C-alpha cells in the first residue's frame, strides 16, 4: 500500500483539495444569499406619545370596575354580585361602551385565592363573548362593526409591608 511518501514513509503535506472545494461551495452560497437578505420589509415603529396627565374619564361612560375583596366577594362598581350575576349583567353594561373601547378593570386583593380570580376572569370572558354575539346580531345598528373583545386590566391591591408584617418580640 502506498502512503505517498518516499521509501514507504507517510507524506506530511496536507491535502487542501477538499478544503478548497468546501470554501468554494460556501462562497457560492453566500453570493446567492446576499441579494436575498437585502429584500427586507420596511417597518414603521409606532411613536410613543407621552402625556404628563392621564385623560379625564368620560362622565357619560364611566369605567366598569369589578373588585374582589380579601374574602373573595365580588363587587360590580359598588354593588355586591356573584359570578352568575356578572355573566348576566355585564354584557348589557359592555354594550353601552363605545366600539373599540370596551374595557373592564379588575381589582384583586393580594390575599384572594387564585381560584377566585380565575373564576372572575372566566365570568368576564363569558360576558365578553355574549356581548360580542349581541353586537353581531345588531350589526346593522353598528354599521357592521362588532366592537371587538373586551379588554381586561387587572390590578392587585397590595398592602404596605408594615400592615402585613407580624410584630416581632426580641
């Protein structure tokens, strides 16, 4: 068997032919790919409008606030209500909000069980679906717009650390 060197010794030169083949293939790939990379879509980034004061609430359209106290009791605005009541009353309240601005604020006490918050969100989702179906049924009144889904903003009421911390006796 021939090892390529004189008198049966191995040849110490590196065979660069496969290396050149790989480099040429990569060069061709990059030559083909570069024009395709230049065809990117132009993106318009939305501008942020910063205001120092929040807009004043519309007196004709007060925000819908559902709150859950630490005992797990639901309140719609200032009235006590249960989850079934939310499913029944909320669609009509949501229908009064302007199209595209249907929002519900959910205030949750930090000590509320997770399941109570999930139940409230589920009731809001069912009420949102019902309101959307009612809007679609009355499409001629709204000129074909369904108003979209109800957006829910959730805030958690946290108490100051001093109010929740137990006193320590040293």
